[in-house]
């Protein structure tokens, strides 16, 4: 019999990307999907004809309804998870909880899902009776897919990273705000569109516009356009941001590495004004000296999404940019070279769509293991 999946948070950005992937890959043929809403239940949605399931939205806060489900798939966010998960578990619900938000990731009885990297662990965990499967942080998942071959072959001593993270990582409000900032600038610039002025006068004028009190910065707190923000997520009070902390913590959990085998990973996470692709620059210390063509072979043979971009200017500027990756499952990695620091030190630069492999795709693929 088909399992019943309750889908919550399918209207949001990650949820919509996930819904599209489920439709595209026809996953709805394998499950009975029921759509829930935290606000508009009883609302009829004819779009769900394709799912051949209940066309009336159910109440996502109704524990009795949720209790009947085999699987809950939620992209509703942390507040919902914290409100419902423990109540449901405490009431004896033993279904599978699959979640895009971060709250349950580091729990001892949850698994972070990224099956091209930890499929064995996912399958063994299902067999052991684990019922909570959580998508990883986007930067972590994208880094691991890019460097999967080096992780799998135990070649990494440590990684230092700098990220260039898209507005979408902050939520749809961030993207909207970025667009409002563009519009705001354009409004003021077009009033006096005299580009024959001295470039320094134009630069001064633009900077002044971004400093206006009415400049839209409710989400990002400072302008994101023409700027960058070198802090993402909470302050861990250790000097690290939470986004930076997640890189080492989640990676080692995904790889099931115990404390004495942990790979050290640290660096700086930065928000930039790209729309939905996160880019990352890596400085990697390998455990041994391997030549670049071997490194490229090891990386490219690990999974079918990672693609080596040759380390030259033309390929780098055309194939290793957020705009060339957006909306795809590709994980290009380039700028791979030995550093002057020594034979075991390499650099690499990688990109991935933050909403696809960074959020929705690992959750969609997790469903397949539960058929
Ligand atoms: N933490 C990420 C970001 C979102 O802020 O870009 C993806 O998990």
C-alpha cells in the first residue's frame, strides 16, 4: 500500500521548488500526498488533481490529522517544527519526519540527508528504526557534493572556506528586498540620468542613495546591493557565526565521523547579492601530495552532478558563476590548483543552486528511500 505523505509549507520558496521537483520526477505516483496549511485549511485547490489526492487543504496544526500520516514532509520552517514535532512524538506518533529547517539536525536520533554522500547511513538508519531525517544546511550540502570524492577517499586534513551566499538563503523576503533596493536606486538615478558626469560624482551620488533612511533594509539590515554582508545567522559567541559553525558540525555528522577523526572546517560566510546560487572558495590541506589531474578524476567520479571546470579564465568566467548555474542541479567546481603554500595545499571554487541541491532535492530523494 502507498504511504501517505503530509506536505506542509509547500507554498514557500523551498516548498515550491520541492513541489515542482516532485511533479517533474512524478514522485506523486509512489505516494498518497495530502496538502496541509497552517492558515488556509478547508481551501479547495484544484491544482492537486495531478496528485490524485485530497483536494481540500488540511489543518497543519491539527495533531489528530497529522497523527494519521506515515510521513510528514515540512518546509514550513523552525517555528512550526518546534511547535509540532515534540507534541506529535510525545503523543506516540512514529511516522517519518522529513524537514527542511535546521532545528532537529544535530539531534542524536536524527540523520542529515544528502544521499549522494551518505546513502549507506540513510538506509542503515531506516533499518535501525530512525524516523527523523533532516536536510542539511545549503552551504554544507553544496560543499559536500563538490568535494565528495575527497571526503570519500579520506584525503582532507582540513578546509578553510569563504562563502558568497545568495539572497535566497535568507528567505524570499531577502530576494524581494534586494529587488526593492535595485528599484530604489533606479528611481533616484533615473531622475538625473546624466552619465556624462564624472564617475566619482556618480559614485558619490549612488552611495548617498544607499544611505537614505528610506532605503529598504528591513531584512538585510544594511544594503545588500553594491555591498556584501560578512555575517550569516546567529552569533555563536565564539567569534563564529552559526552558519560558519554548521560547516564543520554538519559535515562531520553527515560523514558519521567521531570526535578523534573529525575533519576541521572553518572560515567566513558572506552574503552577496546573487539570487539563488551559493558560491564557495576553498583552501584545502590534503593528507598527501596528489597531482591535479588525479584530484580532478577523484572529484568528478564521485557523483553525477559535480562537474570539473578547467582552470582557465574563459571557462571560469563562463561556467563558474551563479548565473550559469541557477535553476540547475549542476555543481561545477573549478579554480583547482596547487597553492604556493606547499604540495598538499590546493584551492577550489564551487557553486550550487541553494534551493535545489541546497534545500529541496535531498528531501525529495529521501522520500524514495521510504517507498
Ligand atoms: N543558511 C543558509 C543561508 C540557508 O542563510 O544562506 C540555507 O540553508
